[in-house]
């Protein structure tokens, strides 16, 4: 029933984002403060477990206002804390009905649903409009795995009561938030106090992250040994990492890329936080004017007291904003410096890798030179053996030929020296010679095919059309074997063209592909009105 009534008050856009939220029963917490006049110095701020019954027993209601309970419940803060969910950033720790009742009680701006889901960093201040006598504000920090906060707050213009919720806050940050609220309890009634506290916590987190990555960058600098730091005593005694002969360049590259990426994220978050601060400074004067009008309390003394207190709180908060802005500028300068150092170190690592590869190439070239010299010596020995074999081969053949039993050099006069079975010699020798040549040609062709396949020019490495393959096979079949082999050798020589020419050819080909793809994109864009995207939590 409460859900139906609440949904009727939402616009179609707000309903669309509301339907994207994930509702799951999980623990929730709350912070309650009551700034009484007599015991404000003894007030302690704690984080309590959420109790749904507080909707009917706590807070400032219209009945208390009408019954004169303004002074007792004035300047009260009711803050609901929803713990972060790493799996789904837009998870609500209530059922839909309970969440509708909570939203009806808190009366926070309804832009909360869009801020929860999209994660777009923003600060919005809402004047009293559809919710009478209640102004509101919305603060959404950039999406992060740790500080993924969304603050929605409403402000009662009469009794200065603040109600709101913070979504996506972790348990340790809840304790820190309670401590900040306790330290600034004299400013609790100001509607921007909680928002400024979140900005301070965000700056502190960014500062810790920047310092951590700066320390990691310092270690990488010491490992590359390209820095201007004075070595410490422990490093002079042999504890320097840069003196190790082997360096893990892959690990250093990963570290530098991580540092560059995280520094860019912290830079974005600091810029977003700076925008929050500037927006808050713009709204200070508007809050001072609107906050001094107490329609349900016409007492002029109370009006003057509250106006004076509100201006005093605004001055204190403005001083904190100036301090935050100064710290943000310092962090941005530190990030810029570290980014330049990290980029320089990354180039140094790449150069070190290139130098190592060049040394390996020189060693490989020396090894190849030794192999070439050894091969040359073996080739000279083989050539010597071949020359000697050619020199003695005719004489050996002649002596062997005429020493056969086919010749009878002691035959009588008139008897033939040549045997009548001399034809058997040729009948065996000629076929055997042809068989040997055939085996050699078959082996040669098989060897050429294996080389072509391994070098990537065979039919398995690059598909061709059936017509091209058949034409090439026919032409290859018509060519003699020595022409085929010479053509393949020429093709291998063509692969030795300069790398720059190959790169330019590939670049030209790659440039044609996107243009062809763009030409195929339809001119009419597809409209997806029901699609709502959610960014990653870094």
C-alpha cells in the first residue's frame, strides 16, 4: 500500500530508475543526534543498527510542531546508512514496501534513484517545492569499489531538522563518519555539514591513494636505477635493489601502468570533488536567506538567534571548504608530478627491455657467426672431398669397369674379349639409376612442400579461392622442378623487405577497414529508450 502511494508521486523517469534498483534484505544502520542546549558537550555519536520502529517514535513530525514541541526536537539529525554491496552498486537493503515507507519519512529528493544507478558524480540543491517546507540536497561521488557514496538529505525550514541517507558506505567509513559528526556537532544543524564531511573523507582517501602510489613509484625508480635520489646507508651496504643483475621488467611495467591508471582515477575524483565544493559555496548565501525564515515560530528572538547561528555555521563551513580546496590543489600538483615520473619510468623500462633485447641479438649474432664459420670449415672440407672424388672417379670407374669378368683379356687370338652376357650389366644399371633419380626427385618435392608449409606460404596458413588454387596448382604442375624451386626461393627473398615498408602496408590496410565498416553503418540510429547503463566501480 505504501509502495503504491509512493510510486504515484514519482514521474515516469523516476519510476524507470526505481524499477532498476535491486531490493534485498540486508543489515542497515543509522546515526541519530539531538543537539540539546544543556548537554550538547556531552553528546556522543554512535552508529546503531537500523530499527524500523523509529519512523513512528523519532524525528520531528507535524503533530509535534503543532503541539509546541519545537524547542525539544529542534536541530536533530537522522541519518540512515546503507552498507555497500560490491556485487551490485544499486542494491537497497530493504524490501520495496519498507523502502517506500523510509523514503516517505525521510522526504529526500527523488533524484536519488538515478544517482544510485548511473553513478554520475553530482551535487544538487533542491529548493522547497513538491515537498512543502523541506529543502534538499543530493551528493553522488564517482563510482568506486570503496567510496561509492550517495547522500540524499532533506532539511526542514522551520525546526531545522535534517533527515537523510547515505548509500554505499562501508562499516569502517561509518565509524569514521560518526567521529566526524561528533567532532562537528556544533555544526550538525547546517544542511551542508554532512556533505562537507563526505568531501573531507573523499579527499583523505585520495590523499592516501596518491601517497601509496607515489611510494610504489619510488620503488620502481630504485629498481630501474634511473633517479636522482641519494642512496641510503643500507643501499650502500648491498641492500640496493638496482644492483641485481636480473630485473623483472614485466612486473615493473604492470606496476607503472597500474600507477598511471590509479593516478588518473584519483585526479578525476579530485576534480569532481572540487566541483562539489564550488557548488556548495554558491548555495551558502541561499541557505542563509531561506534558513532564517521560521514560519511556525514567529518569536523574533528565536529568529535572530537562529539566523546568527546559521551565519556562524556557514562561516565555519566555508573555512573548511577553503582548506579542502587548498589540499585538492596540492594533491593535483602531486598527481601531475607523479604521472610525469611514471611515464618517464615506463619509457625507461621500455628502453631497458630494448637494450636487453639488443644484447641478446648481439649474442645471437655472435653465435650465428661462429656457426657460419664452422659451417664454412665443414663446407671447405666437403668441397675438398668432392674435388678429390671427382679427380679420382673417372680412373676408379674405368679400372672397375675393365676389371669386370665381362672382359677376357687373356682370350686367344680370334676369340672375343667382350662376354656375350655384357648386356646384363646395362639391363641392371640403367633401371637402378632411374630408380635412384626418381627417389631423389620425390624427396626433393616433399622437402619443398614442408618448407613452404612451415614458412606460412602453404595452403593451410592462408585460405585462397578454389579458382586461384587450381590455377596455381596447374601452373606449378606445368613448370619443371628446378623452376618451381627457384620461384619459391624468390618468394622467400621477398619476405626480407624492410620492416618499415611492411608496417606502412599494414597501416594502409588497417586504415581501409574502419572506413569500410563505417560505410556499412546504417544512418538511422537505433533508439533504446528503456536501456539504462551503469558504469564500472573502479
